[in-house]
C-alpha cells in the first residue's frame, strides 16, 4: 500500500476497518507541529486529533505491516453542528 502523499479532507480507512472523515490539518500553536482533525463516520460530531506523524505511520497488525490510515476517496467534508454552549 502506498503511503499518503498529502493529507487532504476526505474519507480514509483506519487499519482496523473503521472509516473516518478527515476534516482538516491544523497547526498546534505551542508545539509547531501538524494535527489531523478527523471523526469516525459513525460519530461525526466526535472530533479527534492525531499528530500528523501518527496519522501517517505504518503499524503491525495481525503480523502484517499496514498504514494506520489509508485514503479511500477525496470528498466534500460536511462539518456537523456543534453544541458549543457553556454549562455551569
């Protein structure tokens, strides 16, 4: 499997078969490194952040070398409404 050249918004498959949607790549303000912002297709409002190096890495699963994430297709990313109310 080919490594990911450039991380762009779209659909990806995690090594364990879970399909995810990459929303964007952001820069950490303190560490000056990139974070990939993504969510599982089954939980679109539950955003995750992975360091770009972790997103791109190859792992061993079931005795096989696999990319942690592999692009399935480019896509228009729909960002779900977030409940940003502060509760006290």
